[in-house]
């Protein structure tokens, strides 16, 4: 599917966000209900919170990757030459070349030559541009915001929550060390709110880039 207008992008981003948010609201509701019942044992409460953490991470990573790709799809469908786009799109277009280049001097030489050559090409290589590495830490997310040319400072104050409370907890569960994780309801509520706000902010940033034509050197 080609995304041809900012309105169409906005609609696709909203659809991508809403079904994920609906699932997160649903599991959050289930977690709250199980904590209301004094008969529930700690193992059951812990299992529900750990399930919520795993789902939070899955939707966070999935949304970042899919939403970013939707935005790049929109820019590619515009059919602009790379010279008319901000420099990050030339870097995306050269991603394969850069990854296959080794050696500092060779890399610099290739980069300078390739940036010049790619300027006349139409931006098109977006489908695999966003790599979360199945391990979306704040550092990797920051790289993605740079690739997209959006402001990462909106998330910076919560970097520790993303790395320590979400990513580390998700990995701990996956590696079978879940017995050491907290099963505190308030901790989960804060994490849930933070991640869902991150997703909403990211969606709005991408939509605004399209509306304001910020992907163009001369909007």
C-alpha cells in the first residue's frame, strides 16, 4: 500500500496505534481486577504483571518499527529526489552501502562519493530502514529518532524507565529470572502510562512531519 497524503498517513498511524492501545488497556484492566481480589495469590498477580510487561514491550517495539515505516512509505511515495529531502533520507538510501563498507578511510571515501551520487536518485529504500534489533533500548530508539530527524529529547527524561523498567524486565522474564522482578501494581501502572504516552508522542511527531513537510529541505 502506498501512502499518498498526510491525512492518509495520519489515519494509518492512528489505526496502528489504536489496536495496540486497546490491548494494553485490556490487560491493564485485568491486572487491576486481579489485585482487587484478596483471594488471589502472589504467583497469580506476578504472572499477570509479567504478562503485561511482555505485551508492553512487544507493542512498543512493534509500533515504533511499523509507524516509522509508514512515515517513510509516505515520503517515498512523494517521489522526491534525495537532494530535495533532508540529509537523513540520503543516509537511509545508502544504508546497504554503509553497512557493507569497512575501514575508516574507505568508509569516509565511499560515504562522500555515495552521498553525492545518491542525491539525484529518488528516495525509495525504506522498507528495512528501521531496525529495532528485537531489543529496543533507549540508545537504539535515539538512533531511530535521528534516522527520522525527530526530537528525541521528549523521551530523554524517561530513558531509565525504558531501559531498566521495560527492556531489562522483559529480558529478565525471557531469560527465566522473573522471580526477582517486582509485582507491584503501582510500578506497573507507571510503566504502562509512560510507554503508552511514548507511543502517542511518537505517532504525533511522525504525523506532524508529514503535515509540515519537514522532510523537505525547502518545505
